[in-house]
């Protein structure tokens, strides 16, 4: 018999490569199941859970306690591998409950209760089952690493595999923060852009993982060269631009390339041409792509507990859509941002000099997390919060009032207008046909029909309503929390209740105005600026992509920072921009995603953009003379330093550009 893995490992050693044994350890065929049926997951009636024709092993059984450790030892002894990757190490997904004897016994020992039989988030036993499952996966992580190091030496690592999507991590009971605190690197199994999402999710996930893992560590990502997607074609070539954009935005987020083919022989050989230029460019400029710290001054707060205990059975609508809507609006506004774990607010605010925090419907926050956010604002930091932020505790139990009521300047009433369901309304169902009224109203002074009833007030609007000078209303269509506002606040937007869409003769506002606030602004002496969006504009933008919603979100974030964004990028296109520091070097990463903000079809073309004018705050150590080098085009840019800011122009950006700004010869000591 041929030992194919042994041959490949030997060849890799000859080429000076480290060898990682990639496993898919959790599933087995019927031959194995017949020998050890008690090692596999079963439902409440004792029927085995299956994935296709394979059986799913139980993480609490001897399969994990005895069999897999023996496999690790054998692989290390036979091949002297440097580590392990494992694709399905975390076992049964959250949507199914294992009732095998091992699970029944282990859970009762911890919870003094029987296993739950239904997915009831209001049941404290079910919530304990969720946390018990997370803890068991961390135990497995620690145990597997202990075995790897015992038999392979201190540098032999078991690294598993982790997802590029928080909801998927939650379905697998993989605690990203807990894992990051235990590992030297993350193997990221996030192979391609999924339908309906943008390439920007890859760079964002790189930033999120670095925030919990460390900015000096590595995140090699399995990047599909094959036809990944819906449907998938394992032996076909992925569109070269589609694969390239995924990799390039990953580089922006501090991710390292790791090409992925299915099998070693292919009749469609176009896929062999994709990785080489990507890897060659990364290798040439690797020094500028690792060991960086973020230069963003805006932190967007997240936690996996919020995904689980607030998102519960609806994480897509309660967590993902608000997050995607908010962060995509920041990308459109060219505002660099940093994903910040809710436990790390105080640490990261001090470490990176954050000027504002954004909480996109972060419903579930613990008392400690609330204290950190409150202290940040009291220390002068800005805050934008939306929807039900802070209305639930860490178990997802609703509070009587917002946990941040004193900071936000609002109090919960327990009622709301509209819906947060991702339903596609028809013209006959007009409950979501709502608008937001801007104040003061300005249409009397804008060209158009006049009835004589227009308000005769020529007053300036608040700066958060910039770019809406020719309208008194914005489309809404979402959910609005009804709140009671505190004294000393402003409400420059209010709700226009729903009215019919069709037939057109009936489509007129029955109640053109209301006193229901959609946006509340709160400023206190010596504290930061605070904006609370009762209207779920972030979720609406994530769902419907209305440009007005993105403009409003960008305005609000700029205002909460006191206009202290360190980067301004003027020019056409959808550009993903991220800023980094590296000792006395400033690095600006731009990926041109024009035409590909979201999508379903594979990308097969590029839309170059330019000219692009860039203005950057000059960091300490650079001085008044700078060198601006473009690492993709290989060109130098002439730059001016004016009032502490670097100004330069990029004539044209193809797929991406990386700009290194360093002290000029005249400023080097």
C-alpha cells in the first residue's frame, strides 16, 4: 500500500516547509459506527445523527477522549509533523442536541439537571447547556494541544480550524475570544465570498480576529482556487478576479494567503494560474503586511455572547444585518474602523486612541461591559448606539430600562413601531411603508411645488443631517424603539407612520408628523458626544442598501468623533480603506471593490477608479518631510504636509493599492 501522506510530508521537508497534518476528525463511516455505536451522537429517541452517509461522533465520548489522542500520537510518531489542522473538530452543531449516555451523565454532573429537549432560550437549563458546550470545546482545544506538545515538542501545535463568520462560530460552539487567548495563530477556514455578501467581510474578519488574538500574530486563510459558492464545483476553477479580490481584502485585514485546491489533479487547469501572482506580491511586500497596529479611531463593538444570547434563533436579523449595515456604511464613508470586543473596550480605547464607539444593536451587555462603555464616554469618547443596545443582560434577559439609559439620554417604554423581520413587503402590505421627518423642515426654501403650509423657518439643521438639504423626509421601513427622552437632548428626526403604497391614488401621508423620536442626540459637559438611533437604520441598510441610510450613519459617526477621523479619501468608487502604524511608518491599504459591494454572481471584471485624493494625519515621528511609496504600482507620490496633514493623489487604482508613508530624508535623525 502507498503512504501518500508520508510521501508528501517527505517532499515538503526536502523543500524546507513545515508540515501540518490536516484532519477532518469528527465523522466516521458505518464500519466504525457498528464497532462503537456509543461513541456517536443520538437524538432523544436514540436515533443516530448523520451527515450524509457518515455518523457524527460525540465530543463527550471515548472517541474524543481515547481514539483521537491515539491518532494524534501515531501521526506525530510516524511523520514528525509540526502541527495539526482539523476541519470539523467541534462536533455536532447547535441545532441538534445529543442525548447519548456520555452527554446525559456529563451535563447532569455540571448542571444537576437533565439535558434540554427543546431549543428554548428562556429556559435557564438550555442557556446552561449552551455555555456547557462552549466550555467543552475549549477543553478539547486545551487537551489536543497538550497531547501535541507532549509527543511532538513545545512547538507542535494543534490549531483546529475556525470560521470567518461569527454566526457560524456560534453554531459550532467555538468561542472565538476563548480560542484566541489559547492559540499562537488561527487557521481561518473562510474560503470565499458567500452569496449576498461583499469581499470587505474578509478584511473585517481579519481585523476582528487580530483584536482578540494579537496584532503580532498570523491568520493564514484557506482561500479557494476551485469553484466555491452556491452551487459549488469542487473540480472547476474559480473566477480569477473573484479569488483575487477575496485574497486582497484579506491582506487589508492582516490575513495571510493559503491556497486551496480539492485534490492534486485537475482537468480544469486555469485554477493553477490564480495563486502565483497573489503569493508573489505578498512575499515581496510581507514586511508591510504583518506586525502592524491599527490606526483607526472608531471602534465597532461586538461579542459572541450578543450573537448567542440576544440573537438567539435570529442572529441574522438581530446581529448580522445591523453589523453589516453599520460597517458597510463606514466603508462607504471611507472611515477606518476597528472591531472591538465588548470585554476589551477600556483596553483598546487606551491602546489605540479610540475617539468613538459604535454599538450596532448590541442588545446583550454585561454590567462590566456597560461600565467600560460608560467610562469611555465620561472620559470624552463619542458613542453611537442603535436599536435595543444594552436593553438585555448577558443571558439575554430583558432589563427594565436600557443599561446605558443615563449615557444615551433615553428610557425604554417597552413598545416599538414596525418590525425587525427581514420580510420583503409587497405593495399590498404597507406596514413598513414609513418615513423619517427631518427637523427643522426646509422645503419652503427648495425649488418645487408649494402649498403655503410649509414651515416658514429658515433655521440651520444639525450637522448629522448634512447632504439632505433638499429633503424633509427620508425613507425608513424598519423597526423603531419608542423611547422617552431625557432633558437636554435633541431629536432632529421623528417617525412618519405607515400609509398605503398601492393604488397610487391612496399613497399619501395620513399623519405627516409625529412626536416619536427616531434619533436622539445627547451632549454633556466634559463627556463625549452621544447619538442614539431608535430607528434601526443600520439593519435597514444591511437589508435594503438605500444610499440615504449609509450617508446618515456616516454623518453620525463623524459627529460622535468630533470630526477626528485621521483619514480623508476623496474620489469615485467603493473603496475599502484601512490605516495601520508600523513603528514610524504609516500604511494605508485600499481595496477597490467598486461594483462588488455585495453580490451573488462570481466577479469576472475590474473597474479601475481615480483620481483619488488622500489626506492623512501626520503621526508622531514622521515630521514635515515625507516619502510616499505605492507598493502595488511601484510609484512614488509627491506629497505636501499642511497643518499636520499629509496630502497626496493617486491617479488610478486597479484592484488595490498599499501606500507606505515614512519620514523624508530631511526628517530622519
